[in-house]
């Protein structure tokens, strides 16, 4: 009897030990240098020596799908399998691609692992080509800046890369109007950046509570850092720094009657130039001034105080008309006949100028 009890007790202890034994452990290791992946653990010799079709069925490696539906149609990637002591390895036929995610699954143990290959660093070639206005002196009520880039840029988080510092080295807090709808041109090469109008117009709460972003007789440094990425995902080639000094606010509307036109000579293709009485908004000056019935190219110079028109055809001896839209702006956002900061205390409304103002010059 004692022999039977002893045998039963031994069997019970063996079964209990087996039940309490931890399950075999498996781990998946990636080797990006060789574009390989292996599963490590207690793997039977039969599995190590199984045919490639069987190993692919039990240890598939595939591109990680972008969504659940695509997982149904994505096949395992091409490659070869090999077995060794307590391991099965898969080596891809082609190198793992930068920016692609791969998944390896060992189905018998229900374990899997995802490898996300880092993006290949793109060459840094894009730069800040120019910031307008280009002048070193700007009015305290400067309304906007234009950031021109040498190539298309990416959207999102733009304000993280734009820094304004005063002459004491203090960062100016929230100087710009931060909006979700970033104001890019269609080519994504020019960004319009508004200074917060609430800190410009007198009599509004932000100006009274926070104060102006810019102070007269003070110098500032605007920096565009090189962490900003272009449309290819590459960082800017280098930072861009613009230094400027602030002068008293400008609340006088521009007056085209004070502009000086220098006409070209007949038969030439010399430019006609207009010298403004003050620097003008770069984008609007290029768009809102034209020579009637003449084709050519427009440009600005002398810190946006000089407008230039180069004709496609030689000038004829004649009287020409320059068309100026009255919604053109100076650096403070003043229109022709209408200041940006309208005096709400004045009686009546200011006289509205015509939508288009004509200037004339004679070619001889």
C-alpha cells in the first residue's frame, strides 16, 4: 500500500511541477544592418529544419499596414529562412526601407514585434531667402511681415520656429497673431505673418492690458531657427536673423500724388520707376500697381521705396497710365485715404477714395 501511495505522491508532485513551470519564452530581435529578424527561444529541431513555406507560415514578416483593411492584402515580404540552435532567422531579399514599419510575428507563441525604420535625413538645401520689409527702420505699428523661402515649406507649428527678442535679450511674448489658418501662398514659399493688431490699435483691451509688442527707439532681433522643416521633411539649411529698429508709429495714409515717376525713353526697354514717399507693403505693391495696356515684370528696390516695371516690348512715344488700387498698404496697414487705425471719435466718415487711382507718365 505504501508503495502505491509513494508512487501516486511522486506522480502528483511531477504534474504539479510541470503545471507550475513557466511557459517557454520567446523574443524577436531585429538586425537592421543585415535587414534580418530572428525569433529566439525554445524552438524544436523539427521547426528549425522546416521548409521555407512552413517557416513563412509560422514566422511571417511583412510591412506594417497603414490601416486594418490593408492588413488583409499585404503579403509577407520576400526573403529566406534559416534555423539554428533555439532560433529561426529571416533575412529580407531587399534592405529595409527608411521610413517604413515592419512587423514580425511568431504565431506558435503569439508574439510579435514592430520595427519602424527612421526616415532618411534629406539634404538641407532650403533657406529663408528674404524677410519683408527689408528696411532697418520700421514703424511701431508695423502690421505684417513676409517670410520668403527658397523652396516649399511644411505646415504646422510655425510659431515654434519664429523668435522675437528685444535689445535687452528678452523674448517678446506673443507678438504675432497666431491663427490655425497659416497664411501661405499656393506654392508654400511665402508666409504672411501678422503682428497682433490688438497690440497696435489704441483703445482696445490687449494694448491696454499687455502693451505694445514693439516700442519706439528700441532694437529687436527676429530669428527663424533651422529646426523648421521644408516640404521634404528636411531642416532649413541655416537660421536667418533680421535686426531692425523701431521708430514712431505711422498713422498717415499713403498718397500716390506725392510719388515720383521716372519715365523711360521711347524705343528702349528701360524700366519705368516710381519712388514712393515711404516704404510700401511688398506683396501688395507688386500686385496692386500696373501699367495699363503694357506687359512686363515688376520688382521692388531700396527697401520697398522704389517700384520698377520692365516692359516686354520697347516703349512707344506715348502717354501711359499707371493704375494703383486704393487698397494698397504701407507698412502700418494704412490704405490710400484710410488709416488702419480709424479714429472712432471723429465726426462722420472719411471720404472714400476711388477704387483705382490713375497716375500718368509721358514717354518721348
